[in-house]
């Protein structure tokens, strides 16, 4: 089965609001095993909506409209769909009763034009609105389903989840089950090359590469009648990809780099401390976003000035004078310093030039040094990053976290 979502409203075409309804419905329909092949947006115009419905009815099994169910003259979605299907509208007394009760409960006066919100084809399935005044409806014709939903996201989501979703679930009989593999350290083109044959020969499950913020993901998607069947379809492809990509896969589904690291620190019985300069606390922030991180993170310091590096971390003034704050030597001493003063098992550090100023031919914008220290000493890496200030800061944080992850994996 395939579906088309038609957003109705001139405000969508004018860019006054974002079409979050279509985004939400696409996710929900996907979970039902219903393919969404088209998103369409049309203004508050009867003729253009009729033309859009004609096109949609030729190519889609399920046509969903969002918006245009209000009481005013330009709210015309339900009326136009009914006209397209040759259905007359009649007053639905239970809906009118609920609309009146809603106005009374909110202390507002119901005007006459609100009665139009209770007018539906006699043959339609009414979708109750528990939040607002505009009910939705399902109209069926020649094996196709036309579903009209309200535009406000809170009303649409509640109505879809409680009333439209069960209806569509009965029609679909299938679900979509997926596994997301999160990858860091190799680019999209390299990932695609390693799984090219899987991409070319996919059926069920399917495989799709996606670019995230600073990472690549592979989504394995199976259509199945149960979670157990879905897992059985996904597992062989997942195992094959894990074999090919190895530790470049840092997590799955809702995992994030920082949550993986917190779990690894617990598993390995290690504590961590962080000293940051150019990243300005981003590394510590990401780690502390993970519930329970207080069990493994002892301390995080933003030592932005040379004085802070010296007084707080014990970086030698001679090191700063000879090599500068942005140097391998300073990064090493920062990592060792935060580890020693906080009494943690591992210390990590960042120092660099995020721009837009402060660069030089010898030390250009995007030069970053990161370091890790443990009981065996410290080691550092030099990075050369592109982009604006935030890209460089985020890239530095992510690369340090990934290095820490690989370090933790190597521990016994």
C-alpha cells in the first residue's frame, strides 16, 4: 500500500509555517508498512485541491489531507474531498454535541459557522477530536481511503494515533521494523563502497545510507507481520555489515557517541575527567547529557586562558612560551594535569583555533590538538578541520569522543 499526504493551507505555501504534519505522518505510516511516495501542498483553493485529488487518486491507495477543517469559508478540505467523491454532507449529531461541549468547557461562545465542522458524508467514519473542535473523517471509494485530518499538530497527532492509526493498521496487516547502525570515522562514500553490493541487491530488508551531523548512518528496514519476523529478517544483513565495518560502527538505533562512552566507562570500571579550551565545554556537556554519567565523570574544566591552563592544570609556563597554547605539548600537559588533579583514571583535553580570527600561516584556523592521558602516560593527535567556528568546535569534540571510545574498547 502507498500513501500521499496533501497539506492544505496557503500559509504552508507562503512559508509562514513548516509542514511538520507531513513529517509526523510519514514516520507513523512507515511504522505501519505503508509507503509514502508523495508529499503535496496546495493552497486554500477548491479548484486546485480538486485537481490535486484527481492526481493523487490515480497513483495512491491512501490519500491524507491535513488542515482546512476549521469553521471559516476558506476551510474547505472535507467539503472538497466529499465533492470529489460525489458524497453529500449531513449533520453528524454526536460531533455537534462534542463541539458544543468543547465550547462550554472552555468558556467560549459557539458561533453558527462552527456547525459546518459537524457536517460529514453519511458513509464516512468519523475521527473524534479530543483536543479541538474539528473532527476528522475517513471516506472510502473504489478500494481507496481518503482521510481528512486537522492542521494543528497537537490535534492531528492525537487524532491520528488514537483513531486513524488503528484503522490503517487493520488495512495494512504489516509493520515496518528497522535497525540503525551509527558510524563514525569513515565518510559516506567509503561506507557506500563497502556495502555497495548490499545496496544493489536489496529486497526485504532494504538498506539506506543517511548522512547525520558529523556521522553516517545505515538504516536496515524490513516489512514483516511481527517484531520477531522483522528481527529475523534484519539480523543477517546487520551481521554482514558489522563484519565489514568493524569498530567504525559505534552504536545502534538511539545510541549516541556520549552514551556509548558512558556505558564503556562503567563496563571497564574507569573514571574520566575533561580539560577543554577551544571546545568550551562541549565535550563535558555531551557526556553530562547522559543520565548516570556522574558515576564515571569526575570533573570537567574549561581552561580557556593560558593562566587557567597553568594554575588549574599545571601546564608549564615554559611549555606555553616555547610551543604556545595550541600545541601537542600543551594538550598532553592538559590531559595529564586534569587527570592528576581530579584523581581520575583517564584525562582528556582539547586545545585549538576555532576562528574566525586567531589563525596564522604556522597555526591556521582549524588546527586542533586533542590528548588522552592514563596511568601509562599521555598521547596526542593533531587535527586539521574545516568549517566555521561551531563546525570546528563540534568536530573537535566528536573526534576526541570517538578516540576515547576506541581507547576504551582496547582496554581489557
